[in-house]
């Protein structure tokens, strides 16, 4: 018992030396990178798992445990991570009391609900009870609040700002920054179409139980005649529908009223957001090309100057 007490006391002293975390520390940056990775996994996996009713078995269950543990640690570290006060370049606030007070007054309650819902859904997923599985699907939908929180707090943009700061030391910092921005916008486009695909499949599944559905038309044109459509083919067809509908054309049309309503809604979403994101992405590609042209022109001018001054190539480069 005495050895355990000493070990616990030593652990507390070690935590006090590390905590609270500086918002720009290397450990905080590493955790922020992990945050982006797990957030992207949740953003893409959650709609698919809810729509296609993926069971938590095997590898999926292992990843589910890892993500829950990470989000629990991230939740607790909100009480021990310093922050910069608004309006100025002053030193960060490193008082545990002020940090906790600020967090409790902001996103503590939504984060607590999400974390509890995550663990409850994970425990209920082991049950074969139908009502428990239905509750698991509803609890998974609460994880959408995490995406809302990230957007509201600007935390996702903050991660990319840190990544841009890391790129400043690189020779091609501006090109890398533009490439990272393009990758972020491309991920947004893919995520929107991914969500549209999953919603389209969910509505089709509900419609199929009541009569005609777009799933019947997809089965008629399937390359796997006489066999039940697999989840992969259904997802690919749904993703193609989501992408083409955003562009104004669709290979599949709704067969019932809910499908037609959602198809019209998704077309409006494509007109509002799809064209804006695509145009922004095209503008970034044009800026990247102009940047490369400028760099090439400067190199050519430098080589011409060195050649005119008869500077030896070994000394110049």
C-alpha cells in the first residue's frame, strides 16, 4: 500500500509539471493533429455507419474504442489547456481555475452529452436487443454536435493555422499552404457528397419498405443480376447520385414523394454551396499556377544575371 501511495504521488507531481498545457506546446500541437484525424474519421464514418447499419464488430469495434478513449482524454484536457485572452498578443492564461471556469461557461455541457452518448452507444452495441440497437443509432447522431462545436469555435481553422505556421520554415511554404487549403476544400466537397449519399440511401431504405424506391431502379441496372445489391455498390451509386445531383444532373430519380423532396433539396444545396466551393478551389489552383510561374521566372532571371556576371556555377549553386 505504501508503494502504491508513493507511485500515485509521483504521478501527481509529474502531471503538475506538464499541466496545464501551453496552447502552442509541442504536445498540444500533436494532440491537435490527432484531433483532426479522429474528427475526419467521425465525420465520414458516422453517417455511413448510421445509414448502412454497420455492426460494431472486429476492426470497427477496436477503432470505436480508440476514438472513444481519445475523445474522453480530449474532453478532460479542456480543463487543463491554457488559452490566449481575446484582443491582444498577451501571454496565455495558465490558471486551472480560470481555464475550467471558461470551459464550463462555454461548451462543457454539449461535450459532456456527446462523451456520455459515445460510451453508452458503445456499451449498448454489444446487446442484441432491437430497441437497444435503435437507441444506438439515435445516440450516434448526437456526434453531429461535435462538428457543430468545431465549426462554431473555429477550432478546425485553428488546426490549419498551426499547420500553416509549421510550413513557414519550409522553402515552399506558400505553395504548401495553398495545397493544404485546396486539400481542405476538397475534403469538404467529398464530405458533403458522402453525407448526401448516406441520406439518399436512408430515405430509399424507408421508401422501399413502403413501396417503390430508387433502390429498385438501382437493382434493375445492377451488374450483379439476380443477386442482392452489396453495400459497396449501393454506396458508389449513392455517391454518384449525390455528386451529379449537385451538378444539376442525376442518373437516378426519386420514386416516391420523400425521395423527390430530398432530391430537390440536394439540388438547392449543390447550387448554393457546391458552386461556391468549386469556384474557390479553381481560384486556388490558378493562384498556385501563378506562384509557380513567378518562381520559375525568378530562377531564370537569377541564372541570366549570374551568367552575365560570369559567376561560376559551383559557387552560385
